[in-house]
C-alpha cells in the first residue's frame, strides 16, 4: 500500500472531514456528516482506495516512482 495522497490533498481532506463532523455534531446535516471520518482516515494514512481504483495520485513521490 503505497502513498497516493499528497500534502495539499491531505490538508484539504482534514478540513473537509472536520467540517462534516462539526456539522453533524451541531445537528445541521444529521448523521451523514459522520462520513467525514473517511477523509480524515485517508488523510491520516496517506492512501485513498478510490485513487488506486482510478489510477490517480496526488503524491509527488509516488508519481516519480511510476516513471
């Protein structure tokens, strides 16, 4: 499992994940806000299974290895 999530992508995932969880906690979007755990988890481990499925990578190190 090689990293495929770059620095900016990770930061964005953390912001979006925390925002969704905060909205869920305040009752503004309901239980669906807990889906924010997914971007937080993928940011924490640096790997996104959907990126692998579609052959994407925002990680500059991984893209250098592929060439």
